[in-house]
């Protein structure tokens, strides 16, 4: 069969995603200093995006090399689980950043570690369950009238996934608004103590709020078109509409390591240690607060 250019672009996107996030996973596993809750969650996000990238590559290979309904279901389930874990990890990172500001005095405690582990178990447990649904029978292979814009997923399946995304997006929006309020309140308290708001405080506050806006804006711009189309779209529509909304959604997994990992000073130093040998193993790492954005 002729190769669809959209499938080629998805495969290229998957390759870039897998390479970017494989580096992040390797750095976090290699560096003992990167064991704080923040980096554990970033590692979870990078792992989910790495699996999503591999899933896009496998989907291309199996679509044009091995044509099988069973393989198709496994690949789709793998992609659903990976991207669900990616979105859920973003929510977990948002919750962690909120807790690091709201409970700053008790953040570095065993309770926080337990909370992080609970979020990780919930993230990957729910993602695995959603990924298994198509394999366990929630598909439209034998009832084409039930198909959604993403075959072989059913309309009810993609509606569940889209509803879950909208809920996660609303929660993240609420938490980031609260984070902005806390950041601005801290800046105001510092200004009262020093009797004036210095330029550095203003710049730092503005930078923090701008960064949060970029994070949430990128996430929404990537996933909202696809989530909305999954709800309002019809399987009889041209497949180009599905591709045109799905491809930007994959870009979120390509941007995530840039936003959450490569901009972090500790990860930058670990990259130099791992790849360039510019720093000695005795170099000291300062563990930053997850509230650093």
C-alpha cells in the first residue's frame, strides 16, 4: 500500500520524541543527585513520552509491514496508555509544584514522598487500565458503526478519554491560577518587609507567571484541538482532520523535555557530566525546590 505522508510525519515525530526523552531518562537514572520528588515526576513524564514516541514508531512499522488486527489493537492500546501517562504525569507535576508552595515548610518530609509515590502508582495504574480497554474488547473491529475518528477505538472510548483530558486540564488551570496567586502574594510580602518592590522582585514574579502561562498554554494548544475533535468529529469525515489534530498533540511530548528538563540547571550539569566529562564526579549539586519554574 502507498505510504501516507501523515503517517511518515507521525513516525518522524515519534523518533524525535523518543530520542529527546531517552536522554532525560538516562540522565535522571545516571545522576544520584536527581532523586528529589520533582525529578522523580519529571522522570515519570519522560518515560511516558519515551514510550509514546516508541509507540508511534511501532504503529508505523506494523501498519505497513505487519497487518494484523491483534497487533493494531496492541499498538493503539500502547499509545493510549503512554499518552495518558504523559498527561497524568503533567498533572502530578502541577500538584507537586502547588504543594511545594502551599506547604513549603513541610514539603521535604516523608509525607510528601508518600504522596509522590501514590500519584505515580495512580498515574500508571489508570493509564494501564485505559490502554487495556481496546485490547479487552472495547473496540469497533466487528461493529464499524461504533467506530470513532480514531479507529479501532469506539466513540464511547474516545469520549471517555476526552472527558478525562478536559477534567485534567481544568484541574491544572485551577492549580496554576492558585500558584500564580501564591507567587504574587509572596512577592507582595517581601515588598512590605523591604518597604518597596524592587525591580528584581518584579522581574522574578513576572517571569514565574509567564513561565506558568507558557506551560499551560502549550499543553492546551497541543491537546485541546484533538480532544475536541474526538468528541464532535464523525468517522465519515476525511482522515486528514484526525491527522491534523493528532500531530500537534504529539508535539506536546516533544516540547515537554525542553520545558521540564533541559531548562533545569541540575539536569544541564548532569548532561555535561554524562556526555562531555566537563565536571568531576565530586561536583556538588544544589537541589532546587520544585516551585522553581
